C-alpha cells in the first residue's frame, strides 16, 4: 500500500506560479512512475505530467514549456512547478503513482484556481 499526501494548491492570478508537492509513504520500494493528473468540473481526469524513476518525463501538450515535473527519490516526493498559469489550468490536481506490479494509487487532490 502506498499513501500519498499532496500540498501546494491555491488561488493565483493568471501568469503566476504554484508548486505542488506529493509525498509518498508506505510501500515506496514498489513505486515506478510518479505523476500528476487534473480534473476540471464536468470533465474527465487527464494526465498533466509523468516522471520515471530515472527522470524521464512526459507532458500533456497543453502544459509543455510551462510546467516542470521533478522527483526526489530520497524523499519519495514528486513536484510539479507550474509557471505562466492560465485560467484553463483551473482544476483539482491529483498525484498518482504506478507501482512495478501496475497498481495505481491516488492522492486526495488539491485545488488549483487561476483567476483572469
């Protein structure tokens, strides 16, 4: 079992920045990829960014060049630095980990609101 605790969401004006953090505990030895998803009201949950244990990354086209995902394996923590935020980035952001035996775990979600 992996437990995820997110922090760092909030309200920011368009053009501003926020940094999300997600700390994992429990069976951290089993963690493979770590990532962030988001879900806006009335929409499906979509991938924002993923990072492999070796640091390989994958981003949604909508956030490329603005968001940076990173992870500190010594702290079992994944970060999402969000820059040049837009109102359309408003959503609940969820931390996700996928284990080596393909089990998905989710954080509780953190609200990010970008005002215009």
